[in-house]
C-alpha cells in the first residue's frame, strides 16, 4: 500500500506535482471566479473533480476529516523576470470585453512577494489547525514555472470544453489570453498556488449577488468578522485585502456553531501584513472585554503590505469595521452606545456558539474509545509534534520544517564543538 504524505495541509496519495495534474485532468468543471476580477495581481480558478474519481487528496478539517477533497482553488499570478530590461512592463492586461466583468490591469509580482504569500498562508493554516477548524484553505501545491513551455502546458490543462464541446466561455477565453501573455513574454514566469476547499463554500460576492436573506447575511458577515479577529489574535496578521471575493462561506454546513449552520474561511494573503504591536495589543484588550466592534474598527486604521491605507477604500474594506453596508451599498457608522452594545451581543453569542462546538469536538476526538484509531481521531489540540510530522513544506518556496535530530547526534555535535573550541578555532560548525 502506498504511503500517504502530508504536503501543505492535506493528505496526498502521491507527489504534489502528480496529484494536482491528476486532479485537473479529471475535473468535471473548471471555472474562473469572476469576483477576483478586482484583485491586483491574481486570478483564481475553481476545479471540481468528476463524480466517481478517487481524489488524490484527503482533508484534515473537523467535520470532513479524512474525507476526499472534491474541489480545489488554483491561483495564477504573473511573476516578474529575474533579469528585467529598462522597458519591461510591471503589468499585464486582458483585452476589453474578453471577459465580464472586465479583468483590468494585473500587476506582475516579485518572486519574493509570491513566496511570502505562500509562507504566510502556510503559517496561518498551521497556527489555526489545532482544533481542526483552520481559518484558511490548506495549501496543496506551489510552484513558479520559469520555463515557458511548462507554464503553457499547465495553463492548457485548465481549458475544458462546455456542454456543446466549445471553448468559447469566459474561463477558456481568459486562459487563452494568459497563454498568449506567457508566449509573448508579457507574463515572464507563472506563479501557481493550489488550495483545497470543501464543497459548498462560496464567496460573499456570490451571496450578495444572489440577494440572500438579510438576516442570514448578517450572521455570515459576523462569522467572517470573528475569523479576522481570530486571525489577528492567533497569528498577528491582518489579511489586508478583505473584499467580498476573498471571504468564503458555506451556508449549510453544520458542526462549527452550536445550533447555527454555516462556517467561513479566508483566502488570498497577497496583501497580508503584520499588525503593529500597539494596535494588536489594543485588539486583544478589547476582545477580552467583549468589545468586538471596537476591536474591528482598528482594522480600518491598518495598511496593506503595499502600504495602501485600508481606510481609503471604504466601499471595499469598510464592511469589516462597520463603516460600510454591503447589503444596501451605503456608508454607515456604528458609534452610538446602543448600536455598539447590540452588535457586540450578536458577536459574543456567535463566539460562544463556536466555543461550545469546539469543546464538543475536543471531547469527541479525545474520547478514550478512539485510542486505537488515533490516525482517524487525533488528540486535540494537535500537538506540535503531530503538526511537524504531518507537514513537509511547500514546493515553490514555502516554509520547510526540518526533522528533529536524535539526541545521540546532538551529543556528537556538542563534543565536536567543544573539541574545536578547545583548539581555539573560529570556524563555525555547520
């Protein structure tokens, strides 16, 4: 039996390159997520596996633990060349009316910027997986394809005919343009980030477009608000680009909030930024006092990793800090004592519902009757030893954890060091 590996947050039955190629080649649908049109550099595709095909991935999140991954997201980014000429562009674009909504101009990212995004998402996943409810999808694949032929080959795999056998839909038109940009050199290198995502998750953009019921929307918004607070408290990061296309919700899933269906996830950490220590401390203090709205308002004072103040785009980012209403598309201000109190009560109730479900999950997984099946029911919270044994790193520049050396080897190194030290050598031991 082939041994399963852990790469980036999911169990993989083969190596990551083979796994993602197999998944793409066996998809029933591949869709461009239109709500990412406003993203500064990335384009995201949703890939759905055919029914009956055995997935190369298995999840490790709570309600879907060890279940097959049937849907993945693939983020495509143009990467700048290492050697750039004086007149090389920093952007690429899709011709007007090629797709709707218009894709506009996309920035070419530096290789180090794309690698940083991979590192951050991997770090966030590991720091928030302890109770099998991570804040973001698990990274499953990352690569920067510098060979033009390899980049074109990968993009070509994403093209799929529609039910009429045609390649004229928006997804295929966009892929065709990207291939043309790679061929011409407008996209020098192709950055690829693959993520698992459970079935049933959709963007807030889709929810608003569908005109979902107002009360439900408010509950999902509050789920995401709490997720962003949790992100800050557990990792010190602000996602930095929390428009509605980067916030996901599953309206029907259960097992995350006692008696309340739904769960939320955050994607796209290209503009994630560390929160200044003094502001992070203020957020921690306000959350400890159950002043969630006041804590969320601090996010409106932050900047993205490119130093763009979030307050300059209230219609995009203001909803998180109660400065804009995505349902009515109006500017709003929650600052009256009764308004703050009312919203804080809602957020506290939702937080307590989540804590209740987390406690129940811990009790279930830690039940002694599962002791003989710890591969299926791991003890919670997941220990660092378990995380390190599972996680081997990302291919395209993600963090790689080294295996702990034995005590015997450690003692040998110490003796070797002492011997060299006694000889007064200044050479550093590697």
